[in-house]
C-alpha cells in the first residue's frame, strides 16, 4: 500500500472525504475538483485501477492511497476510514467516484450532523422526488432496504446510498469485511449497533449517461440484492 498527497482548500479542516476509486479516469478529476471547493481534505482509495485513475485524482488535488490489487469497495472504504482517523478526522464523508453525488448535499449533511449532534447522516434518494432511478432499479433498491431493515437496528428509506456523514466515534466501530456490494448493509448493521443518534437526509443521485454506460443504473442494485441473500 502506498501513500501520496496534495494540498486542498481550507474549508472543513476536521473533515475528510473518502472516495473508493476503481477505473473512473473519465470523471474522477472533476469529482475531486468539485469537492475541494468545499472540503480541504479528500482521499481517494485507488483500489487497483488500471486506467490511471489514481494519478488523475492526485493531479486534481486529492490525497491518494493505493491498493496494488482490487480488494473491493468495502476494503477501500475501510482503508479510507483508517487513513482519516489516523489524521485526526472528526467527521468522514463517503462519496462515490463516478459523479453521481452532489457536493452541496454532502455540505448540507455535514452541517446537519454538527447542528443536531448526529453521529451518522445517511443520504436518501427516496425522501424527495429529485432522483429518477427508473422503475426496475427503484423496485430492487426498495427490496434491498426492506431486507436490510429486517436485519438491522435502523429504519432507513435508502440503505445503500454511498453518500454518508459519519462522526469519528461512530467511525471507530466500523470494521468492514464484506468486499462486494453487501458492505453497504454491513456499515448499517455496525453503525446501528452503536446506538448513536442518526438521521436520513434527502439527496439527489444523478444517473448520467456515463454511469448508465457502466451498467450502474440497474446491475449494482441487483448485485446488492444478491449479496444480501447469500451473505
């Protein structure tokens, strides 16, 4: 595992944005630039990318941690959490690398965590009607939420949204072992066990032509459901 860093902006000095990164060279530079307008510290976990994603993220101003081989999104998040905690993070924002999340939503979620003294703020695409996931994806995601809520101590409307704000005391309780899409449920389970205060916050997930071309509009949702069934 190798480390590299670059300077960012001056905002939110106690907060780290953690981005699992795997073969997103087309969009990661723009994602990092957008985040650095609001957050001073962004770390991308380059999880064995083969397209130069890590170098692009570094050039854009992110810190970069490199996994020599692809270990999966859960492992990338765990590495990012440990990296941020070692550097004194009070909050971590998890953010997807593919451009589906909005920086303004992350800013609002962090502000809410501070103002309401929340340990976790989960982003939800189902608390308003801005997100247009398509009927099949919506059905699969809603089914995954129902299964997750049956097996956890939380009651969420969107259990597998990658946009979250997690306070350091809650973050220290997370030890991810799922390397596929089921890590999203694993996070919810482990955070629920802490008994710390949490809330959901409405966010917009942007399903672009790029993300659809990568098969993320439905395939990832099916993978989530399969992982929930077999885990």
